[in-house]
């Protein structure tokens, strides 16, 4: 059990080291703006390209569920993903002055490897969690690995951006995926999978989709994740006059809250296995949005972001703790990835709604309060519907 928890921490830590945010994130942004002269629009376009593989995660889930490689569901895919990531960073490390096109292509390849490995890690968490009855602890381990590694990446990345050539940063970025490759190759044991094909996995999903619980779960995710959310970056830059450096520090503090929230979730659900996750999702989601209303200056911002990181993690892990319970055998990767994609889409719609409210003249604090009230009202409605059965 301890080894499995450590493995989950490693898998999500690799994600944070490679592209979420990644050791090279701050040095790369500095290079693109200072050397290549990227505008804000070009920088946003680059980030959109890098995020594209995450938008099609259900496709990766289908492959993991129904197309075993060399008889394995997990091991072969993880080795390929980490091998591609390492090779891409090595190639980038050989460039003295990388071009914009080279960076675009490399970022897309690396992001694809990370997104695919994320689906593999999630499927492994669901399969082992359902088998052992400890999915919540495994989820918490993943997010703890993500949060605490991200803190290190923000801190190291800022220093590296000022002291180390970009090519060397790319080479340093191979360290953690390299460790992951060795661990998977040498220590990860997996029985050959001959049970599922692509057709059978798809059939398993559709059989589950005909049951009310999966449709109710989709409705719950859409209902809660679409809450109006204020666009913090605009408010911080235009009203509070925060520097990008300070905003980066706030993101690191948010990651600290994320890690603390993940550990707390694991402890909470281990000690109280019947804890009502739906109530946790509603309460923590409302607090997460409401906290924005208290951001007035630098000092309050630090407090807001650690609270937000903590409560957002509780909300997310609680929500996907419910998802784990309904994932059908043989289609775990696709089902979980589909739910994550729906949540991401709804969250972005919520940001659009919050941004529109702000543009209409509603204050940043009132947008946050409105989003919080929306979640609480939804929670009250859920208590009167079949969604509470989840």
C-alpha cells in the first residue's frame, strides 16, 4: 500500500515537473517574451496549443482501456510517454536559440505525453482504488505530489530563469521523468491484460451510461463547475497593480494550499470512510469562491490563495471521489477522463460568465459572492433531487 501511494505521488509529481506548470515554465516564458518578443496574444496562443492534448483526454482513455500494448495496460504506455517526454527535452536542450515553431511543436509533444500519462495514472488509481477500497487516499496522494512538486517548480524555475541558459533548463527537466521511466521499467509489476478490447470497453461504458448514476454525475459536475468565477489575473493587474512576479508567488502559495488540502482529504476520508462527499464538494466549493471577495491587497491575497488552494482541492477530490465510485470496469480510463473534460469545460464557461459580469460593471468581490451563492443554492436544490443519491 505504501509503495502504491508513493507511486501515485511520483506520477503526478512528474506532471508538475514537465508541464503542469513545469520546471521550464518561467524560463520559457521569459525567453519567449524577452528574446522572441512574444505579445500577450502570442503567449496565450502558445499556452492554448500546449493545453490542446488535455482537451481530448477521453480519446487517450479509450486507448488505455481497450488497446493494451505488449499485453499491458499501464506499463507500456507510461514507458512510451516518459520516453517521448525525455527525448523531447533532450532535443530542446541541444538548441542554442530555439525558434518559436520549434518550441510550439515540442510543447505540443511534451503536453501530449503528460496528458496521456495523466490518463494512465488516473485509470490505475480507479482500478486499484475500487479493488482495495481506498481510492480517496490514492487521489489525495496524486494531488499532494502535484501540489508540492509545483511549489518546487515555481521556486526553482524563477531562479533558473535568471541564472541558467534555457537549454540547460530543458536538460534538467529530464530528471524526474527519467526517474519515473526507471521506476516503471524496473519496479512496476503488472499482469498481462487479455480481458478488454476497444469494442468491449466501449460497450462497458455505454451499458453504464444507460444507468441513471452516470448521467446524474455528469449533471452534477456541469451544475456545480459552471458557477460564475471572477478572473483574478485582470483584477490583480488592473486594480491591485500586482506584478507578474508577485502573481507567480501567489500561484506557489496556492499550490501549497493544494498539497495541504490533498493530505487533509486523505486523512479525512480514511478516518471517516462514509463521509458525505457531496456536502464536502458544495461547502468547499462555496468557500473557495467566497475567499476571492476578501482579496484587497498583497497580504490578504496570500491568505486568499492558500485558502483557495486548500478548498478547491477538497472540492475537486470530493467530486471525483464520487466519479470513481461509478466508473465501469474496463472503461475506467475513458469514463474518468470524460468527467474531467466536462468539469474543465464547465469551469471555463464559469470563468467566461464571471468575466462577463465583471465587464458589465459588477465588482470583483460581488462576482465571487455571486458564484458562492450559486453553489449554495445548487446544493439546496440537490438535496431535493435524485442527485443526492450520489
